């Protein structure tokens, strides 16, 4: 965290996720606050910042760090608290302690007592709330991702991917630098190892062997011809851990996603870019991998690219009380698989809880596209991306050539055009005779229309509603 980022954070003021302490003389009260944050959505305590937001700093000695470490050992269950020192000059620092809660471990207690954080106030957690969280912790052990992967050992997991997760988590400031390089210890910290046996979540995240025990660790991808599933260019089914599947999905998108061309201002050159923002598509895929129902043995995440849209489907319904319409506005984060989602968060793939679907909408609108559609059907949740403009089809009665599709794309930019103007906008213009033959063929297919005669004749695109 830079000094500029620190100043920006302080300007937000104290809240349920941020508290200021003038110095570590208030260390015990700070630990109570961190406990409350662990029992909520996490947060930061800043030492060396006055209650009014003035940055005063403090001398942070080895003794100070030992005192902090001693207090951190009083959390039960053991908590992930990341420490950072930000120098402000004059041998003074702001010491930042950030609480990273594991939903599976709540309720946390400090020195034998549970705390909660409400707005900018920390208080002892009511007994009723504490008992409810204890019951939820016990129930979480029955979830599919928490159950042991019978017959699997560390030898069946991708060690390099486990170590990469630790490196990325440390780099993102979401895992302490003391995390180490022992795969078993890392898995234990992540809640993925129970009595030396990986759980289902560990296999989903880092597995190397999936059949016949884990057929649901699958990604299905298809690039269809036209707007239906009757024919396809490319179709693939891949088994792997979620990070492999995410990489494969992004490669498939780059290979098959329709390209939209635009003229770069001032250069008069055509620049091709993917039809939909790749960041939005990646966010939707991450959302599918984190929230799908892995208990459905024959399930998968499905990616389907059509001429006029792109869809991502995943097995499982939305959490109770959440509707597809809620996904476009502020809503509580209710991950079906908290262990899996937490690893995505620690790696920096998820930036903020409960914001993924809103981010997808924002990225699409910013790129000039309609808001994506969300829905659920037949036990699955889907998101549909729609383009802002015309996309030339690949097939009408038979496959269209690249030149024919380019002609259609050129015609989509204006209400009507004479043949000479169409020719000038093609990347490799054919002869007048060949271009006329192409246009007449497209007219026969009902894709373009002709108005007028002779030199005054113009061609127009026949637009059909997407189905």
C-alpha cells in the first residue's frame, strides 16, 4: 500500500471495515475490533492514525511486533491477519493489520470472547448470534466441498498450483508473508486438508485426477453456426481443476469470439477487438466456477458462442431469497462454495465480495453493449451477453465466405450504400463484377436488398430480429 493509497483509505473514515488507533498502546482494543471484523466481512485497523484521521505514525520496534504477534495468538480459531508497515518519514510508520475472515471458521473469539462490528462500533457478540454462528459452522462441514475426497492424497493435487496460490495471495496482500512453501501447510491454512486428507474443494481447485470420481470438474465449450445449436464449428469438453478450466475458456474465447472492427481516430486504420469485453466474460466464468453446484455429478460450466450472443451456464440455483433481477444491484454475497470462492479471492481473481455480477454489467455498458441478461432455468443459472450492433451470420442455407460476411458488416454501418462505396471499405476489394455477384448472392439469400437502377442503385442490409 502506497502513502497515496493510505491517504485515500483514511479519507473514507471509520466504518464497519476500518478503524483508527493512535498507537499500539490500544492494542487489546484493536484486537477486539479485528475479532469483530473477522465475524463480519473483514477489515483493517490502522495504528498511527488519530481518531480525526490525522496521520501521526509511531515507532515500530521489534518489541512492538512481538507484542502484536503475542496478541494474534489469542484468536480462536487461528485467524489470518495480514500486517503491513507504511513509512511516513522520521522513523515512524503506520502499522496496518487486515483481518481476512474465513466464513467456514466463524465465530471467531479473542481471548475467549466473541466480538461483532456494527458500523464503527465494536461490542461483545450477543449469545444468540454466537450460538447461531456455531450451528452454521457445524452445518458447513456437511456441505459437499467440505467432505473428504476419499482415496485422494497430496500426490493427486497440483503442487505448483498450490504454491502459485500462496505466491499470488502474498503479492495481493491477502495472505501473510509467513505462509511458507509447504503444500500441506498451505492447504491446511486454506481449510482444504482435514486429518491429512484433501476435501472435495481441494480437488476442484488443485486436482490432477478427475475421472471417474469427479466428472463434474468439466467445462463444455462450443462455437455454433448461426443462432441455434443445430450445427457447430468447434465443440470441446475438458476436465481439469478450475484454474486450468478458466485458462482454457479464455483461450477458446480469444479463438472464436466474433470480432468487431472500428476505425482508430486520426489513423484511418481498422482495429479489430473482441465483440464483448474479455474482462466481463472472465468475471462471468469466475462467478460460474465459484457458485455452481458441484454436488451434481454430471454437471459442468458451459460456454456457448452464437452468431448473435454468448451464454455461460452453470448447474445450481440462486441462493434462497435472491432473484436474477437482484444480480444487477447491491445484494448480499452468499457463495455456495465459500472455500472455493475464498481461494479465488486470495489469488486476487475476485476483487470484492458480492460485486461480480454488477461489475459484469458495468463493463458491458462501458463498452457500449446492452446490459447482459441473467436468469435461471431447469436447475441452472445463466448469463447472456448481447451485442450493441449487427453481427454478420456464418451460415444461411450454407456457409458464408469471409468476404460475404465482410460485405454484410460494411452494409450494417449505413442505411444504404452504392456498390462503389462498399468496394472502397472492403479490406481486399474484388473486381466490380465479382462484388456484384457476391451482392446478388446475398440478395438471393434474403440478407440484402437493392433499390434503384444503374449508377443510382444502392444496397441495404435486411435486418432480422435475433431469436
